[in-house]
C-alpha cells in the first residue's frame, strides 16, 4: 500500500484525525508494569524526552524503565511537526529584554547542541529516520511585522546563532522578509524514537505501556505508584509533558496552546527548508519525503487549549490558507495536539522543586524536538553527576518576577475567567434528544451538569464536565471528539478517559437519565 495514501477522499471526518508519523510507522505493544522491578532510573512518559533520556542513561550503563499511561511516542511527540531548530519563531528579541545576553546565548547554544546530538545519535546508531540538514525561516507577509522579523535576526546574530535577514525564501509565494538560520534539521520523529526504543529493552532496560503513574514517593529508593503496582528507582524522571507531581505550582506557571497540522500533496515541487510565521494564527511549512513522493506538513491555527470554539474551523483555516498558497492535490492527514508555554519563555528542566531525586522537563512552547532533546541531555548529566552549565537557566526552581511578571498575571487571569465562565455559562442543550449523532454537548439533568456525547449509532456517553484536576469545566472539541479543559490543558476522550494531564483521574461517569454519578 502507498505509504501515505490512507485517506483516499482526503476529507476530515470528526474524531478520525490521524498523524502522518503514527500512520507510517509500526505500533508498539509493550506489556504493562510487572511487579517487583527496581531500576536506577524510572522514567515516567515515553515521548521525545523520556525515550531520549532512557537511551542516554542506558548507554551510560544505568538500568532504566519507561512507563507510559498509553503507548509510547503517540501523545504530543506523535502529533508534532518535527522541525529540529533553534529558530523558535520570534524569541531571541524577547529573551534579550528579559535576560542577560549570556543567558540568551546559552539558550541558543543548548538548542544548537540538541540538533547536533540528534544527528550524532542518528549517525552512530545508523537510524533511518529521514534526518536531513536544512535551513529554517521565520517569515512575515505583513508589513507591520517586518521590523519584528528584522529585529529577531539581529538578536539571534548578537547571541552567536547562524542567523541572517533575507528577503527571499524557497517558498513559492512572496514574503516581505525572513530570519534565516543555516544548518538546522528535520526528521521523522517516530522512526527516530522507535529505533531508540527498540534498543532499550533487555540488559536492565524496560518499557511498560498502559501503566499510569499516580504518585511518587521521593525517598531512597523512590517509589512510583501506578495503576499496575509499584516501581522502585534511585532517581525518577517526570517526562510526562505536564509534571503531574507538581511541587512547583506548575499549573500556574505553564500555559497550554493547541495547534493543528495537515499532510498535503501538492502539484509540482515542494519547497526546501522549514518555514514558520507568527502572522495571524501562526503557520508553518516543511516537507517530508515518502515512498509515493514528498508531502508538505503544514501547521497552525494556534489557540489556548479548550478555548478554540468550533475546532473544525481551525482545520478549515489551515486548508484555506494552504490552498491560497499552494496548488493542492490532496490533503491526506489531519491531526492536532498541544504544548505548554512558560511565562518567561524558557522551559523548566532539572530537579523538581522541593525534591531530592525527581527531575522534570516541560514548557517547550512548541519547540520540543530540540528542547526535549536538550532536556534529556541535561537531566542525564545531572543524574550521572556530570557538570552541565545549562542547568541554572532552565532550573525548575527559578523565580524571576521581572522575566515572568506580565504573562504570569495575564495567563492566570485567563484561568480565573475560564473557571467563572464554566460556572456561569448556560448548558448548550436542554435534553439528550437535542443531541445529534456525533455531537457532544453540556446539559443539566435533574440539576446535575452532564457532558454528553452521542455516537452515530445513538449510544450516549455521559460524564461530569468538571475537570478532575482543579475543577474547571471542560469544553467539547468537535474535531477530535474530546473534552478539553480550558484551564491547564487536561484532555479527556469522549467517554471521559484522561488522554492528557495534568488530570490523573477520568471524568466521573454520570447517568444520562438521572444525572447521578455512576460507580464504574
Ligand atoms: C502542533 C504542534 C506542532 C509542533 N511542532 C514542533 C516542531 O516542529 N518542532 C519542535 O521542536 N517541536 C514541535 N512541537 C512541540 C513538541 O512536539 C513537544 O514539545 C514535544 O513533543 C513534547 O514531548 P514530551 O516528551 O514532553 O511529551 P509527550 O510526547 O506528550 O510525552 C509524554 C508521555 O507521558 C505519558 N504520560 C503522561 N502522564 C503520564 C502518567 N501519569 N503516567 C504515565 N505516563 C504518562 C504520555 O502518555 C506521553 O506518552 C509541536 C507542538 C505542537 C502542539
Ligand atoms: S486542567 Fe486544571 S482544572 Fe482542568
């Protein structure tokens, strides 16, 4: 079968989104946690952070176990667009206003090192993952953004990055200007990480899937409590995207954003390079080779998680924006996911606040291929007792009110507003009869709030709309058929099962007739 041609008609069916990366690689089938296992390092979460950290630590001679609540490399990393670059939109200009030049230089250098690290792993392990060096661009088509793009090129040059300002790019449409970074990279993230994972098991290495971590005892040894039993380890890495073991009040320091991606076939050549703009709803373009010829991977439609309204409209925007710029032959893939921004624009990587043996990595702001890789490098150095001069700028314990102040206040006011909106907004339907097949709505049954989804066959799945993290009210995501929390990014399947933290518990099942909670 054609490697990419899974959707012959190319149209988006709600609830049937598929990531190109997942559809073009094999599925994993690791067992759940077995009892009685003790390792040097327990890694909770098998995305780019967890799998890379496990590989580095095992190569250094430690015993490691990854546990994942679902399947590895499917969550955010399975839905990324995998541009490997230290050019993160418009960032250096902003960082220089908040931090010393030395710190900003370190951020750029750490991300550049991550690109080199991925390349050296690909080469030394001979991984076939479509890795290639290519330039990266942040462009604008709008005159009001031109000065910002010029300033970004100047800021990046100032901190020693391979940056220039250019007026032309490989794109088939005109831009007004762009920052260009030389010698960046792209790859197929699952081909890369599945190859790393395949070397992890055996000789003191384990991967356990369908095993949800619920708590950690930061002792000697540490104990990871899961829904399948306990795992003992000297050190624990929280590679869960959002650190559910939240001793640093990260729920108030991380802000989730959701974006959309499509896999597109175009007539004629695909442009080289990776391209990104913060114009409008953000838009990014890269190519991806395949057996049936190259595709374009296009992303954008950025909004706060759970606050996107009609989420089909964001895919429609992406498709429309793409058709205006390319001669589209077919749109074969649709997928979406979320990532967290921090208030000061730097990720949190290192020892968790108020912990002795628990490390975390989060807040990648949509740039987790490099930030996630450098997290694995930094955390493995800390565990192995090696000096790493990136440690202080990324420290999860840092508090810098000047660098974070305005965003911290704005974002937390937004959370308070979402909490209140959830309490005050009237239900979207009066009773279940108003629910069409394939629809999800919130209603009140016998004075109890119910979030109900009716499938095409008429089966109703009814749950409490109250997020099990900190009690905000979830909103329906009609494109993905999920209930998404507008406060801190928890996401639940239509039947209430957690698919993304910080929530650890599923939404309570509610009886569709009486509205009463149902024991499961
Ligand atoms: C649309 C979009 C496009 C992007 N494109 C790019 C790009 O081009 N370049 C780039 O650099 N970055 C990009 N990013 C960002 C990047 O994809 C992410 O930052 C990165 O994949 C995050 O990796 P992770 O390992 O932290 O998380 P994940 O991949 O989500 O891995 C976390 C794992 O932890 C597991 N888990 C969670 N909680 C528990 C628990 N309690 N118990 C057990 N397991 C648990 C999950 O199942 C999951 O497998 C993009 C992001 C978005 C939203
Ligand atoms: S994610 Fe925090 S309240 Fe829902």
